[in-house]
C-alpha cells in the first residue's frame, strides 16, 4: 500500500455494472463459503499500546470464558451441523490453537476444512510491529499450520483485524493468494502488492455473527433471516455475474443453544438451492486465478483508470 | 512505536489452557451425565437480588445497573428498589405457579435489610447463594487479596446468620473474578461458583485451597444482556429460550446425555408488569414439558458430582 497517502492504493475502482463475467464451476451463481473462526484468546496477554485486549484488569473471565466456550462446546456443535448439510469450513485460525487445543484442529482437519492464518493469538496485535516481527508471525503461521495439518496456508485474516502498511505485500511475498481483510466488493478482485498475485476475498463484516449479535443486536432468528436474504440477493445477482457470499462465524456465538437451531435452517436453505457453489475460500481463489478471471477483472479496472495511469 | 521483542514470545503456548484452573474438555470426550428421573434438560433459573447503595464506590469497577446521574440518583436507586419490593414478588409468584425452584443470588445487604425476604425465599424452597455484600462489592484483578477475602467472608457470614446455614454457592457481581477468587471461595468453604461462562455443564476447578465446582451459567441468556443491553423484547427472549430448549432436548436424545439451560433474571428488568405475562407463559411451557427439570444450582451439583469422572 502507499503508506501515509490519502488513498492507500490497495486496489482499482470498478463499479458494480458492466463487469467482466465471473463464472463459477458447473454454472453456479454464488460461491458460498462458511468461515468459522477457530481462535485462542489469552487470559493474560502482554500489553500493546495501540489496543487493549480486555476491558477489565486481567483476568477478565467473562469475555475470556465466553471465547473458551468455543473450544469446549461451540466448535463441536457447529461442526456437526455444517457437516450434516455438506459445508466444509474455511478456518481463520489463531495458529497457537494447534498447541492449546490440538483436538479441535484435528477435528476440523479431518472434516476437510481449509485453514488460513488469523495470527498467533487473537490477543496479539500487529499494530506497532516492525518488518522482522511481522515476518516472524507469518513464518510461524505457515510452519505451525503445516506441522499440525499438512496444509500450506493460502490466505490471511489479520489477528483481530490489526494490520500494518506492510501486511499485504508480505503475505503475497510468502505465496499467499488471498486476503480476507478488505471489504470493498462482493466479488474477488486483484490487490496491488509489491510481488506475487493477491486477491481480495469477499468476507463481509456485516453478516459476521459478531456484528449480527453485538453490533446490530439481532435475535438468532433475525440473524438467520438476514443470512437468507443476503444469500437470495447474491444468488439472484449471480445470474448475471458470479458473486461470493461469506458467512463468518464464531462458535462461541453461533454455537450457543439458542442460536444453532435457527442457523441450521440457513444451511438447510442454501444446501437445497442449486444456485450455490458451496466451497472453501482457497478453492474460490484457485478458481479465480486459474480461470482467467483475475486477468479479466484487471482489464476491467484498466477501463476506469484516469490520466497518466490509463 | 515499535513493539518490544517480548511481544513475540509466548510462554504459555502449550497443550491445554494458558492457566491452571481447569484442563480442556471437548464435549465429545465427556462421559454422558444423567439427570434424576431421566430428565433431558435441567432448567436453572437464577435471580440476581441486589441492593445498590446510592453512593457508588467504584472500587474495582461500577456494577452494571448502578447509579448513573450525579448524586443523589433517585431515579436509579428507586428503580432498583422497585425490583426488590415488587418485581421479585412477581417472580416468586410466577415460580410458585409452576412449582419451580430457583437459585437466588443475594447480596448480603438484602438479607440484612429485609429479613422477611429471606424467610419468603426459604418458605418457597428456593436456594440462596452468596452474591457479594452489596453492589459496591465488585471484584476484579485490581482488588487486593485481603480486601477480597474480607468481602467474601462478610457476604458469607451475613447470609449464614440470616439463613441459618452457610450458602454453598457464590456468584460475583457481573461474574467478575480476580486471579484469587476461585481459591478464596474454596478456602471460605464454598462448594461451587456461578461465574464462568465457558461451558454448558458443571466442571471442577482446581485451586491450592482445594477444588470448587463451576456451575454452568450463560451470561447471554439473561434479561440484562438480552433486554437491557440488546433491547430485545420479552417475547423474543421467550422464543430464544424455547429454541434453546428444543435444541438441547434434541441433543440430549441424540447423545443420551443430560443438558442444562440456565436463565438469569433481574427483578427490575423481568419483573415489570408488561413483561410478566410473556415470562409466565414461557415458564408454563417449560414446566409442562416432560423433558425438563427445574434445578437449583445445588440440585445440579448434587446430581452431577457423583457422576463426574
């Protein structure tokens, strides 16, 4: 990115009309990926001057315990429901979970879920890191996931959404192909990086369960209805040009007994609709890169460039 | 400003938790627990019965529901008292109608100031657990050990004198603990605490003063969170509890294992006239469901402990 400039120069403008057509496999209209966050939050993390981890003096056991619910109860409940309806997860992983809760990681791995990095812990922020420190976090992520699951991570969602001006260049340099940190579109698109090819994977903060329940204060049924409306709209628009719908989840929220039932109805609804390509983020990225869509979208962008850049 | 290199060291990165209170316990690995009479779901009703001094002290933090305006805050002082005088009696009547036994987490100040409430609760067969001294008695990591010990003992002793027996359970204000709380509670003779929201079932916590059970408690399934914070209606709360009960029954049948559905009420929130009908209807549906069992925290621990493996 262009550090310090008003426009960080992350990507090019491209309006939501007259776009090069993105086609999903088997003529599907909308690529749907479900993203459970498998996280570990520390009870006593070190301070980062730029952001506080917990509200109260440590140990802040209510929010800590809430998140621990995921690894004891929530994950198992959510994974069972997803498997029942044929959804493989694309996991944003606090990679230290491989050490703390290997059973959770092994379960997700055995189910055929994909892992991408969400940092070491969700209580270690990238704000203030120098380049060597950020490289160490990326290398740790690649190594830890490979050792625990055999997978080479293809994507990134910054820990607690904390970025530096270097993050995108670095993950592309390490061979990753997608970032889930940019929320400017319902279709993938090229991201400007120093080296490599990086795309923005539509992730959606807006329909994230945390937003649904704690920003918009929805009831579980309202949230389920929101996801179905989001799906119906994106599937209809996908008739013209393939779209992406991500369902980002935290099992300590969606895996609660009052929420999982209404959520299961969402999965049932999508699974029964033949317009959905139910897939994983890495598969979307692979398809986008190998089908020519990356180049077609880049050519699209060039039509809107102004002045000398054109 | 760049970060110290220690920010990238992880001394607690190991298998298990990053503290020693309890080990991981993934649900599928648990031995199924069976409730008395083969009931599928223990429904645990918690009431927070609180007394807010009109002079907040803010020692650890200001309790949720505490005074808001400049002194004297008649508005909040009296609205909380409304819960104790009126709302709580509506709840007691509602519990009686369906023969439900509840767990009353009581500030010691309530027992001290209103002894008739203690006898009314006892007569109805509900369980009283300790809920600190009054709503200035908050605990967090910045409270000294000696102050915290004094607070726990004061609450225990006042309630013991009022009830005639020592309370077996404890719930902290806003469920906020310090590093010392589980040990101090075990040391003070408590059998269980209702502060940790990380599980659907009871589990044991280890301290250097001996073990203490953690009773499942869900801060999201509470009128404070759902109504006061998230501004949902009692109709919505009731539907969410119906959905939760339905799910837990199904899970119980599938795994042959008992489940727990906790719900926490605050008398000045649920006990308002316009919310009570929907709440009583909910209680009626739960009571008429053969799969349920209204359990106090003590009932739950007593049923679970012999099975805990």
